[in-house]
């Protein structure tokens, strides 16, 4: 079983669905509202756990009902939360607008996530012994750099989703094994591969493109799916890919497996609520004679 540690954010997603998002200065009537546990870190942890990995999650939530609910959801999926601190700041929130097309826009208020500025002993213990460390950028950059460097020193593979996109210092890029931006993030970063770092760009309905130093890029098309909510599709892909890559050596198979997980997720509403379990991914592929 692949052992994955996720250092990242835990938010409560406040999700409004609407036929079309309003332009600035206008008001429209939404069609529904729901609260769903999320945050890019918690999303990736849940995606990996449901795909079959042994997962540890490290981060912070507030001492409030949102924090308690997020912790409970993680525990129910078998995730080790001994590195998830409870702090005085309120739990982070993500304010999400989902259009009828499935497209979304998101405003994140970091809250408790912003208190995770450096590694604790609990964080180091969670990273040590893992096969993979998954990271994003919804925590302060300082702790992401420190965690990636520590993971490298322990022989743990490092995977970074650079979202929300910010300029990445060389000290971080030098210790990242795989960078997983979407097309917008890759363009903003002018992301390129290096001898020690692979690049996996998610392209939405166009699929994914994997580039590695000295080899031609590999493009894998997406599965046909009618999207109702694309929230956390990238996180679902990242978590499932980390599991698949840890279990078998064929890159194309791993990419298709993770793409199947993402295709399932976009057909459901919500972040954590949309993420498939391993049996669902395998059934989806079997229906398409790919498993």
C-alpha cells in the first residue's frame, strides 16, 4: 500500500450554484447552497485515501464546528490526523460559485491554514516513512519550502500542486520531484521541466500532458464526462495519480487511472463529496475495457 502524507489546507467550502455568475456590480438568484468539507490539502488526502493509499494529513483547523466536521470526515475515511492541529483562528473557508456549465470561481479565506508557518515534530513524524509528500500553496510558502526540503532529506518523493499560483523560489523547485499545475498555472509560472523535476499539466477536457527531461511529452486524453461541478477535479486527479504511480510502473496506465477518478468527480457536486472510491474507479475503467 502506498504511504502518502499530505501537507495542506483544510477549508469548509461554501458552495453556491447559479445559472451564470454575475459580473461585478450585479446580483443574481442562485439555485442552491451547500457546505462541503474541502481545501486543496484535505481534498487530495481524501482522494488518495479513497483510491487505496495509507494517508496522513497535516495542517490546522479552528476550534469551531467547521473544524470538527472536517476532522470527522478525514477520520471516517481512515486518514491519520495526528498532525492536524486545532488553533484559535477560525477554520479556513472557500467561497465557491458553480455555474450551470460546471465552471467555478473560488475565493479562499485562509483562517487557521495561515498559522502553519513551519514544521513541527508532528509534521516531521508524518513525513518520515512516507512514499510521497503531496503539497499545495494554500499554506504559507515558508512551510511548503521547509517540508519539501525535509522530505527530500528523508528520501520521500515530493509532489507540488502550485495553486493558488505564486512565483516559486528556486529553493522550492530544487526539491520538488513532480510539479502538477493546471494549464493556467503552468502558463503563469512559465513552467518547464528540469533534470530532477517532472511536469504534469492538467488540461481539463483536453486531458493531461506529462513531460520529463530527455523524453517527448506524453499526452493522455480525458474521458468523456458531462461536468456538473469541476471543483476539486484537479485535487482528485493528483491524489489518485500519487496512488496509481506508487503501485505500478507504467506511466500511461497511471495517468488513465487518475483521469478516470477525475472524470467521475466532475459528474458530482462538491469537493470531498465528489471523490470516488477505488472500486468506482476500477468499475469505470472496466466499463471502458481499460482495467
